[in-house]
C-alpha cells in the first residue's frame, strides 16, 4: 500500500507544475487537436478503401442499424417537426428515385440547387449523393446575371428552384433570367420545386440505389460545388472534395467535442460551407441531431434554440453582434446551450456575448470555402478571447510550420520578396502579414482542388518559390498576426480591405473593433474611399446607430450629441491616421446571405453626397475632432482642391 500512496503523493505534488506547463505551452489543447487530426485522417482513408466515401452512408449506417434506438434517433428538427435517421433515409431514397426516373439524373451529373433552408433541400441534396450525382449549392439571394453566372459555371443540366424564391423567374426580368438559365452554356431544365412538387416526390417509391452508383470515388474527387461569397466580383464555384468534406466534418466534431446527445442549432444558409461541412455533416459524424432554422432572425433565434433544446449553436459573421444588439430579455439565459461554434466573432463583443447569454465555450475557427487548412480556438474563461486559432509547442514541433505569415509590398496586394534571395520575408511574431498555408508542390490538388472550370483563378491562389525553390503555398488573402509568444492567431483584415492613408496602412477590422466599443454604435463597416487630388484612400465608416440616436420626422436625422461622442471615442482610441475621416449613417447594413459586410458598393459610391444621400443615408466628416454634416458644398471644395485633409 505504501507504493501507490507514494505515487499518488508525487502526482499530487506535480499537479501545479503540470498545470503551469499546460497553460504555458497549450499541451492538452495540442493533444486534442493532433488526436482529432490523426483520427480523421485515418477514418477518411478507411472510407476510401471500403468505397464508402459518399456521405449518404453517414445517414444510412444509423438508419439501417439493427439497434432500434439508433434508427429512431432524431436527425433533424425543423419548425416543430422531427425526422429520425430512419425517416430521413426513407425520404432521401424517395428523392433519389424521383431524380433518376423523372429527370434521368445519374452518377457524375451536377444539379444546381437554389433553395432556402428547409428539409426538402437536405433530402434532394443527399438524394443526389445516393445516386452518385453532385449538388451545386446556389445562394438563394441571387437573381439575374449573378444567378445565371453561378448556374452556367456549374455546368448543371438541371436547376431546382425553391418555390419560395420563384420570384427570380417571374415578371419580365424573371422570364429573361429563365431563358438564359435554360440556354446559356448548354441546354438545361429549370424546375420550380414548390409544395405541390414536394407532395408528389414524397409519394415516390423509396428504392435504394445500388452501391455501384456511388462507388469508385477517391478522396480528391469533387463531392459538391459551393460558391464564394462574390463580394468583390462574381461568385466562383469552389470544389469541395470528399477529403475536405470528410476531414473537415470529422475533425471539427471531434475537436469541439460534439456528442451523440447534442442538438446542434444552425440557421446559417445551407448553400454555404459553414452550414454544410461544419453544420449538418459534422452532426452526422457525431450521430447527433441538427435543429435547422429557416433563416436568421433575432426574433426567432433563441425561441428555436429553446424549443429544440439545442446544446450547441452555430454563428457566422455578424450573427452574435445582432443577437447582442437585440433588447435584453428575461429569457436570455434560459437555454441549454453549452457552446457557440463558428467564425467571425469580433473581439469587441466576444466577452459581452458570452456573459449576457451565459455561453461557457466559444469554439472559433478560421477557414475559407476553397482553403486548404484552418485554425481553431476552443475558448473557455477569459484566456484566448478574440483569437481565431491557437497552437502550442507540441503542435509546432509535430505538425511543422505549415502556416506562416509574410510581409506585403507597398501596394499591399503582393508578398514582398527579398532582393537578394528572391524569397518572401516572414513576419516576426506580432507583425501582420498575409497568411499562407503550405501545399505539396508535387500534388497541389491533394489539399487544394481550386475553382471548378477556372484554372486561372485557381493558379492565382497558389504562390511558389516562397521560402525555398520549388515550394508551394496557398494564399488566404487575409492579413493575420500571431501573439508575441506565438500561441494565438488573430485576424487583422482582408487584403484589399486594408487601405493606405497618410503613408500608413489602416486595418478596417481594427478600426471597426474600436467603433464597436462606442456605446452609440450598433454596427460598423469600415472601408477606404478615393478622394480627388489625394493619394491613398481616406477612411469611411458606415454605421448603424442604436435606437435613441435619431431625431426629426421618422427619425431621419442624427442627434449632434451622438456624433460628438462618436468623434471623441475614435480620436481617443485610434492613431490619428486611422481615425475615419467620414461617417456614413445608415439604418440597415448591407450584408451577404451569410451575414458578412459588403464593402464593394460602398467603396464605389464613395462620399459623393448625391450618390450616398439619395438612398436616405447621411454623411458626416471630421472637423477639429468633431463629426459634422458633410454637404455637397464640402464635396465640391474637395473636388476643387480647396480643402486640406
């Protein structure tokens, strides 16, 4: 008995040291991440060897289980209705049979899906996978040329349009869109999938397609197409390989500790990779339950969470800011949520969101639809708030330096090269630079499949001869920095969003963070605008103010006191060159369907009062440390070179 007691005593004595080392070097975090990485890598290899790469099997394995408890486990909750794994499998087979018999869809075919969030989208999507076909997920907010472009670049020969968005095919413009959809880039059928069609499909026979219809796939092969957001141009179809689908979902479910008893709520659009890979698919990996919201609304979000007894919620972009901006309710903490998982939670609201809604864990990640890697931050307490990733000593030692940041040239668009070696210059800890992810130079497509049918855009994302002759790296297009100790990663800005003013680079994300700390500001979108006769771009902040900031008929004007407080706040909190010279006050921010701010149109309109105020927005500019109204006369003064900025 003496030996175990002595061992126990030694272990107890060592606990403080072990805790210190764990906190200093993130050992337990790294072990969790490495274990998730290795397990997911092995698992996807097994799926490939067994010829079971189709995600259809993730549902079927439970649906056909001899264990009734597994068959009847809830897979989907939507607006008060629940489908078990068995019931979902049955619906998927009906949709698969309908697609085969009605439209002759077969293995390898691409079908464009223009749907809002609803069960029918999941049934048709997995029905396509059941017969070896491939879905192209279309943003249901698109219309006209952008919609036609997405369908054309997918090469789909069938387009299914949700009856809820059939308006894009109606009227004179809609008729034109339909004709273009049916003919541009080849002939294709355009079918409105309304409630009547849905009822017909549900009467189809549930016939299981043979395994050979899904077989023969390899990990790098395309599983589906998901489009980039298209905030700076036309959306591009990113190839989502079976490897990315399986590894991303399998890794995420393990890393965040998703359990079979979890109910995972998302109202993020299912046309986007966040809800596809890290929403439904990682739920299937955990054999858990998805609670699906039709779309995001501050009025229905927490109601849906409570009604479905959700334990994990998903966020993207400004979701958490909108929830935090809603008036406090007695029910704010009346839920079972143990974790919020997503990307884009801004540091200025991170602690407030956790505190108000009593969320113990924030699992923040950084990735992109077409990207080859990612970073992860499982954040509890106050340690690591605001970081998009963490990596300790063990991870650095075992995984190598697969993510590095490099300095940018004067234009801010291209990595700077050493004039002697010709190689890129790596940023030291704490300095912002473009994040690069290492690729296999002999097999780039192993981790980066690129854009479907667009070799030029694919090649532009690959940087070669970066740190050694012949190497290859993926360009994220984002500026990031590490903490001085190298343990945490922080997002700085999108390349192209950062602007240069007074010979200084200004991060729009950092300026927006400071603006968000002003009590008068509900939301801020920062960008640079060109001014006649001036080099670089001047800072402009498009802001939504909190209720009570407006006066006059229908609240058309802003209280001068509010703008005075805002001016004092930014002058105090920012370097002089980074203080926004202009403020554009709007009542509603323009965002993508995934709740990310749109800057392109704002940059184009600039600060010309005729272009800005015609839509009801109001312009202010900084004079002597105070924001005052910016008028047409002021604009003419700038154009004439009479104003010194």
